[in-house]
């Protein structure tokens, strides 16, 4: 309701955009540190990753952030198979 009454104008065009942001990070004790692909460095790096959603006004060329969420991967359990 807030977005509809305070951010939008009747008759204007808006887009919903999403983007993953990768922030390089060193260290072992930061929550969510993993290896993610960085398009800027063109390789997989030790980093944090966030997914951002924004409402974009085509008319004013402004973006209004709606949500930011950290991407955390579940650690897969490595199961070794022993052949007899």
C-alpha cells in the first residue's frame, strides 16, 4: 500500500528489477562467506552474495529498493561410497 500511494504516479510505467550483487570478502568467520562468481573479476571469488529487488520508474529513471536478501548456500554433505 505504501508503494502504491507514495511512490507511484497514475499512468506512469514501472518495472520490477532484480540483481545479484557479489561483494568480495576474506576471512572464515563471516556468516554466508562462500565462493560466488564475480562478473567484474570474471572468476569465482570468496565473497558474500545478495539478491536485490527494486521498483524502477521509467519516467524519472530512479530505482526504489524493495528488498535485499543475502544468498546463503546449504553445505552439501559429502558421502563417500565404498565399493567392496
